[in-house]
C-alpha cells in the first residue's frame, strides 16, 4: 500500500490521521509508518498539525516542508553532539565517534 494514494495535494485538502485510519483500515502506528516510508521515497507527505497530512502542491509548501525537516534534523544532530561530552566522562568517546 502507498499512503500517498490516500493523500490529496495542497494544504487546503489535508486529511487527519483519523481520516487516513478510516480510509486505509490501518492502525495509527501503521499510518505513521506509511507516512514516514513515503518521505523516505521522496514523497513530500507534509504534516500540518492543525489539519492533517497532504502532498506538497506548491513550491512554497515544499520549501516549508524542507525547512521544517532540516530544523528537526539539526536538532537531533545537536543532541547527538552533546552526548560526546557524556561519553568523554565515561572514557568511551573514541569507541563511538
């Protein structure tokens, strides 16, 4: 199953996870995994926390998606970088850098 077949283009046509669960018959967890899988395949399945998920229709929507994903990635990398200090304290830094 490709979740993107259940998504519509444009923010105005966003579908909530509840709608996707109903339409696909999948569990909440599986819908989230399908969304993540679509993103890994390069599909801009965009979460809009007010209205649900949709496919990017405009350059603006795509750029907003990219910007938010980059911000999340940098936040994760920053947290990982901070763990090096902890590793240094335990003398294990060289084994996992």
